C-alpha cells in the first residue's frame, strides 16, 4: 500500500512539472489574455461580471452597402412607404397623385368626391363620389375596390338631370423609390363601370379604365415635393336604345406641395386635359388648362383630409375655335375632396 502511494505521488509530480514548463514557455501576453478570458467566462457563468464584455472582432463593413439592421415590421410601422422621413406623397397633392404606396398589410378605407361647376351657360353642375378600401399587398403594391355614385344637372333650355352608380377597382405598383434614388416612379390602372339614368328615362352604361404614370421627387427632403402625372383614359358608352360612342381623355399634370406646419402641406397644381373621339385619339374634341391651390391636413395619427380647387384659365373647343375657354367639353371649376384612414 505504501509503495502504491509513492508511485502515485511520483506520477502527479511529473504531470505538474510538465504543465508548469508548458505555461512557462508560453509568452506572458498570451497567458494574461487566456487568464482574462477564462476569468470573464467564469464571472459571466456565475453572475459576477461587472466590467465590459470581452471585445469581439466583427467582420469588416462595406461602406457602400446600406445597413438595414431594423426589423422589417418596425420599419413598416415607422415609415409605411419607406420614403423620405414620415412623408407619404400619395395624397399630399390635389388631382395629381404621388408615387408612394403603403406598408405591407396596411388597410386604408377612403372616400373621394369631385364637384364640377359651370359649363357653357354657367347653369350646370355635377358631382361624383366613391367609397372604398385599399390594401397593401406588399411595400410596393396597393390594390383597391370602390363603389361610386354621380349626379349631374343642367338648365340648357329646360331642366335636365342624370343620376348614376358604378364600381371600380385599381392597382398601383411602385417601381422606383426616392430613397436611395432621386425620384419615385409608379404605375397604376383603374378599370371602372357606371350606369347612369337620364331624363326620359334613358339609361346609359359606361365602361373604361384609367392608366396613370406617376413620377415625384423631394426638392427639399421631407419639406418640398413635386410630382408629374400622365394619364390616359379610354371609355365606351352605350345607351339602352343601342346607340353608343367611344372617346379617350389624355391628362398631364404638374403639382408642388410644401410643408408649412407639422404634416400640413399647401401647394399648387397645373392640369392640362384633352378630349378625343375614338379610343386612340381619332379626332380632337377640345382641350383646357386648369390651375389652383391644394391643401393636405392630417387627421390624428393615421387619417387625412385633402382638397384642391382648380379653375380653367385657357381652353379651346374644336367646334368653337375662337373661344378662349372650352366650356363645351370641360367645366370652369373642378374641386376634389378626399378622406382616408389607415390601420
């Protein structure tokens, strides 16, 4: 028994001497780093770590690659369209649209009304409105559906009026964003159907669609915005008597809007409209220029109200080329009111 203890002691001494020689041969700096690392790990495991965590060398960062460390859901909530700060240009203009969309999964009930006043004799008026809901299928695309109603009256010779109802659907896709690029670019399409009953009664159905190219930019980030729209709208009208006609409308508009208070925007807009017979610009019927102010006001954190009032200042009807205004095909006044809410 005594001899076994002596052999065990000799073996332990040999192991200790070998370990001490290995540690002694290691540079002092490495020993200190290993001891510090073991101490830090031990303190973290036992809950007694009070100093800064050990430094871990990260991979090099490419300065040209955008750093997007925020979770996607938080980005969408902070900036629904991923654009300049918190400004979404979709509704800050008047009749002109902005290129922005909304955050993926966002739902937006909306209502819009357009009032038209004073044609040739100054005794005509019309109004149309629609109510619908839009849904953002992604950060780049929005779809919507709406029901519409319209009313028109005139006193040309004798009183005449027409009432109508209809439906529309639409899709908007944003191809380019202002960040990181200088401009935003979107394309939207909105097919529609309307049935109107005129005095008589004579019913009329209208089928058509509007295609709109939208470009905007931030002249001053989060403060001053400008937008240009190009819209093409072909439509076919058929009466209950079997008669019908085709026409196409072409519109170009330029708008500018500036923030004056917190999320309140004031602006101005110029709109040029041309009407043709036929679906593809067969014969020019007339054209008109409009201009006027625009206002956009937020309602709470997620609602908004916008309005525009444009007045025709120059135009010419093909049937009356001497006229300085086209009050045959277009109105003297055009007003737009829009409301919306997102959740």
